[in-house]
C-alpha cells in the first residue's frame, strides 16, 4: 500500500519535501549576505562558511583547514598518494575526479571554454582565465624589488632570477651559467664555428659566400627582378615567380583535407597546421605554442614590453598592429560594429558584445 504525502512525518516528511524541491527547482533558503538561493538548508549552512570564514574540517597531517568534508577527503590524497581515478586510454591516474575530466580533453580534443572577445578556445577554465589577461591588461604578479608587473607567473619567475642571481641554464661547452633560456641560446652562437660569412649590417651569419651576397640585397635595396604586368620589383627571382601567380590566378598547391587552393607551397604548409594542430613555434619564457612564427613574435612582445606600433596623433604605443588600428578609431570616429537590434554603433567588438546584453538580458557576472 502506497503512503500518501499527508501521512508522512519526521525524517520521511523531510526527505519527501527535499525530493519535491529538486523536481520543482524550488530554492526557499536565501543567503542574507549575497542573496544566493538554495534548495536545502544544509547547502545554505555550507555556503555561509564562505562569509564567516569558518573551516571546520582540519587535516591532521599539515593542519590545513577546509569548508567541506569532501574537500578535506580530496586533500588527504596528497599525503596518502592515493589516485583512485584512472584514464581508460593512457592509464594515467589522478587524485581528483575533475582532474581526470580535464585530462580526458587531451584525448577528445574538447575545448569547452571560449574567450568571448577573440573566440580562442581552451580545455581548462584556468587556461581561459590566464588568456583573458591579454584582453584586460591585468598583471597580477608584481616584483617587490623593482615593482615590475607581469601577466604570467612564468614571466615573473624568470624575472626574479635577475634579483636572486639564480642561474638554471648552463652551457655544456664552457660551463657558463645563465638566468634565462634565451640568454643561453644567444651565448651558444659564440661556439658555432661553421658560419664564417657575417652580414656587417644585421650580423646574420651564413655558411656560404653566395648566400650572404644574396642576403645583402635586402639591405642594399637592389631589386633586379621586375614584373612585366604591374612593374613591381623584387630582390629575388623566387619572389617574382610567386608574385606572378597573382596575375595568372594559378594556385597549384591544394590541401588534401579541405581542398583549399594556394599559390605558394609555404602558404599551404602553414594552412595544414589548422588540420594537424601542429604548433612548431614555442615561447621560451612561458612555453606557449603557436602555429605561425609571426604570432609567436607578437606574443613575445608581452614579455619584452616592446611596442613598435606608434600612433602619429597622440604618440600612444602598441605591441600589435591591429591594436593600433583599433586605437585609431578614437581619432577617426569610425564605428564599424553595428547592433542589429537598435542600430547603435561601436568602435570595437567588445563594446558591441557588452551592449548586446541589454537586449538579451544576459547577466554573466550576476551571482
């Protein structure tokens, strides 16, 4: 015989009420501090510890304190070495379930965390959070010695070696030591003996005299090869040959994956990285990887602080050419981004996205 709700008492009634709230998504318990809503009183009690600072669960080994018993349980695995969560594909083991979930994205290629400004995607929320600093300009790592600020912890760590005189990188030939990897790389050029032809202008080195002679055309401005169609001139015959395909429309290099056509083999080679995921260019400071050398060079400016693009009106300086172009809209009044709903216009995409929330009602930062 089935018991009716009105016949329930005590614990059975409490369980029934909780079950019904789960179905109805009712949240009758409200936090008096931040107004967050909860379905269960126990959840509200746990939440209140955030505001009170109470951490009733303590580790007997290292005396760390935690808000919840489950967090303490996860923490204890640091001391016990227990790793109950195992990857079925490569056998790697983890102490926490969410770490396994993050790891699985290596195999699946899933990148669920997307940047709302540039649409870059990431497999972990922490990677997205770090990436966002490129857009916000946030530099959370500050040197207490010289007050320099850094976007990435790796850059901050490398910088601190200047003050500590710690030298992790050693030359295997002469045993000289260096604080940063790029300093060692620069030093190693001293030991390279096979490049005997040096450009007096830019110090580039070459193994053959004819290669140096060909290189010197860049500095001399000599352009011996001329296009018969548009009269453009080129320093090298290979450049003229590639240029001629603009006029002929010839695109002999085809991608086997998506059938895109290209005029040059090197352009096809770069394009293929979209399909292979290859990122051969690595930042020596923060280990970020890039598909193209140009993207790496732009990225490195975040570490060096170099800003080669200057506004001729107000003299503001920028690390990227596209940042300068966006900035120029302040002076020109250009607003290329238009709202489809109310026809408001904006100078940049970020402002348009923020504006669109007025129409959608989206409140991404509302607790």
